[in-house]
């Protein structure tokens, strides 16, 4: 895959999740690969981009309105959208 312009040195994103097993399965089904699994923390990889997921059981409720916007540059996977 050719890296889109302007993505070199991209930040690594870590997401806190309530159900790591379910979240991990979602990203693996989407095309990420598993780079590391430490039980309550996983490192996922797409080419040279990383995504960290950490299970946090006492995480606050998800806000009704989004509080951010995340763009992960990957090839077109429109056929895998749910």
C-alpha cells in the first residue's frame, strides 16, 4: 500500500474500551493485524501504523455527542462497512 501524502510520522492512537475482546475482533475483521496481546492491552497494526486498545472497566459513560474526530488512513474498505 502506498502511504497517503502527509501521514509520515503519524501519531499512535490509544483507545480505552469496555470490551477488549469485542473491540479487538472488530479491528481484526476490518483488516488490522495483531502485533501484541498483553491480556488487557492489545497493539494492532496496519502497515506501519499502530492502534492501541486498552480495556478499562471503570471507564466513564460514552458521551451522547462525539468529543473528537479520528482519521485512520487505510485503503478503501467500503465493502466491509457495517
